[in-house]
C-alpha cells in the first residue's frame, strides 16, 4: 500500500511538472498568457494530449521501477522464507535432541531412585529379620 501511495505521488508530481513546463517543443521558453504563439497554438485538446502523454510516460517509468523493485523484493522475500524454514528445522532438531537428552536423564534419575528404594527395602528387610532373630 505504501508503494502504491508513493507511485501515485510521483505520478502527480510528474504531471504537475509537465504542466508547468515553460518551454516549447524547440526548447525556447515562452509565456502562456495567451493561447496563440508564433508558430503554434495551445488548444485544450493539445494540452490534454500532452498531459496524458506525460502521465503515460511517467506511468511506464514507474511501472519499470516498480517491476525492478518487485523482483528485488521477491528475491529478498524468498531468501528470508528459506532462512526461516532452515531456522525452524534447526530449532526442531535442537528441541528433539534436548528432549532426547532430558528423557535419558529422567530415565537415569528414575533408575537411580528405584535402586535406592530397593536398597532401603532390602535394608529394612534385613533389620526386620535381625529383630525377629533377636526375639527368638
């Protein structure tokens, strides 16, 4: 939207500049106080045609510039898109690796806790056995 506004502003500026042109076709400046000059007339149709030609030329120039900018923007966008995809893929791989490591660590913690509980149960069983032997 911003580019479209800039293009419209540029086209308007070119139209304004072409309408305020103070030279004839032969490069000689002249006043526009009256409609007839030596060698040519300025009718409303001619002025309109000149303005339309100027606008068409400006539009073509703007279109060419916009197309060039569009190609540059398209390639930049494509590079950014590929970069984002690569970043997401790397992030997924990193998360997957971290989850794998966390799972291994959690499994080891559970194994160690179970071993400790088993040792305590065995110790308690030995203590009970010894207490029972003492009572007999």
